[in-house]
C-alpha cells in the first residue's frame, strides 16, 4: 500500500508543480483554444468579400469591423485613438479592375508575332500601376539604381526615354557585404520606381511574380511583374544570359545595361484613390493589479493582406494565421475570471504589406507609454510546420523562459529561438520596427514547414498553406507564456 501511495504521489508531483504556475482556470482557458476555431477565423478572413484585405480598401475596412466586433463581444476594451479601437493614418489605395496584360511583340521579315503571358507564374498584375496601355522597346537596366556616390548608375549611357525598362529587386551588394547598409535606400522598391520615372521611361517590367503592394502609385507609371518564361523570351536571341549579366554586375560593381531589341505591350485598368485612410486596430485587457496594470505587454499581427490586383490574394498564411492566433489569445485572456496582473494589449496592424507603415505609425504615436511596455510580441505567418519558436528570445531571458516553460509544460513541440538583431538590409517585419524604436521585440513563429508557402500568391489559401494543429499549439503557447509574463 505504501509503494502504491508513493508512486501515486510521484505521479502527481509534476501536475502539482505545473498547477502552482498555472491556476486551473488558466489551464482550462488554454484548452478552449482549438484548431477548429482558428481555422474558422482564417477562412473568414480569406473570403472574397474582403478582397484580400488591402490597406486603404473597403475590404480592409470590413475585416477591421469584424475584428472589432469580436473584441467587443469578448469584453476587450478599445485602446486606439479618441476612445475607440481605431488608430487611423493616411494610406492611398488603387482599385484594380482587371488582370491586365503583358504581351511580347516580335517583328521578323515584315511579320508580327505576339505572345501573351498568363498569371500567376508568367506575369503578375501590378497593385499600384497607373491605368493605361503602353507599347515600347525593352531595355534591361540591372537593378534600376543610380548611386553617384558609389560610382554606379544603371541608367548611364543608355537611352531609356519612352522605353520600357526591366530591372530586378535588391542591389548588387550581397547581404553579407560590409557596405550593405549603405545600399539599403537604393534597394527599396519605392526608390527604384521613382528613379525609373525620373528617367522618363514609358513603363516597367519588374522581375519576379510576387504581389507587391509597397510599390507606390505614380501618375504615368505603368508596370507589371514578370516571371522566368517572359524573362527568358526577352533575352532569347541576344547572345546574352540574364544570370551571367547579374554575376558580372556583382563581380565588377559596374552596370551591364543593354537594349533587348524586343517590344512589349503592358495594359492595365485601375483607379487611384489618393486620400483614403487605413488603421491599426488596438484593444486592451486591463491588468488586475493596481500598480502593475500600468505596465503592458503588446501582442501584434498585421491585419492587411496583399489585396486584389485583378486576382484575389487570400493571404491565409500571410497573415490570417497570425491574426487568428492573436484573436484567440485575446478571447481566452478575456474569459478569465481574474485577469492577469499586467495589462495585455492587442494591435492588429494596418499597411504592413505597404512598407511597415502601420507599425511605424504606432511607434511614432504610441497609445501606451513606451517606458511601461514590457515587450512587443509579433506574429506573422504562424501556421505552417511542426515546431515552435520565439525569435529574438535569447536577448531577453526573462521573456524567453515564460515561453519555454509553456512549451515544455504543455505543448511539447520542438522549440527554437535566436538573438534579437536588427536586419542589415531593409526591415521586413513589424517586429523589426519595434526593435529599432527601442522596444524589447520578439516573434512567435513556427518551424519545419510542411506545406507550400505560396508567398504573396493566389494559392495562399486555408486549404493549401496552413496546419491547424500547429496553430492551436502556437496559440496555446502564446496564451500561457503571456499569462506568465503578465503575472511574474
């Protein structure tokens, strides 16, 4: 009998230890976070009626209303500007009426040959092109950069006026180069298109079939994205090889711009709305401790998607998953009979896809005192894989431990972490914006992806890119980790 009792006590010890860290009502609330509900949230955000949640669009306004209704129903208080959930800021919007067209035109022996390309792999419509049609000769201009202080100019000595130029993203400097930071301003999509217009081009073909809402609308700028097949067709018969030209540019740090002796027709149908606004959506659960409630943990995920540039971009993994995770944590925390000691805020960020505009606006106009903010936790594309991560956690041991404990006590997934480091190239996440602004910034993520990512692609759909089970575990880990941080 004593042996049985001893074994029984040994069995209970881990449960008792865990219970001391997490009250039963917290454990019960964690179990209410389910893969089914998370999947339902993702499916809702991907519905065609939201038109891809493009910042500044009516579709984004509608999904913001849906988020606010949920927060209100759960008892989450508004924490935006003027006593409501909204933190508005300007964001122009371009409505795209059709997929447009990209057509190669060849004239040989008096005969005209035409080849049209199809989306999404051969060409991709622009998010912010001016409306119209242009037919012109094509000139390859490398990276589309004019950097006189570096003695580098892709446009020098070549006639591009009235022509269609073709260039690629980034800069000729590798990301591990000691000079890479100096080239960051020239790597921005916004700069490249402004520079093209400055050189009086008729249009742009941007290499790569990835939706890109961050390219700004410019009057008179007609453009489209092209893939490998169209690129190869443009170089065919020129005795030039695109990859070889890029290698030459990188090796010599000298441009290799060249006319391709072929013409292309680009057709677009759009309407630009320059005075529209979008918003961050911000809510808060006030802490229960009279003193500690002045401190706040902020959890964020970008609510906007890539929109509908003539083809719907559902944005399931990017970033309906992150939003769904944050929503379920908000609901579970709000359901607790006794709230955490510190306050917990939720920010659904607008215009991330347009160049991290919403997060930059927040850090410049915070609705919570920066000095009272414990940390910012970012979730972006958290819903594919078999393992969990807290990126940046190694830099903040007290934050990391809360999430490691949550995983080891309850979730039992492979767990990764890293140092918090500012990117040397252009920042690509809201977490980097908060880090640069001086916040402790970490990111909950998933690892060991097992489904196609379909980044900024029409196939980023719930049924093709998300793993509901890992979403459930990520959300439960986030809930338990935040609860522990808010009480320790």
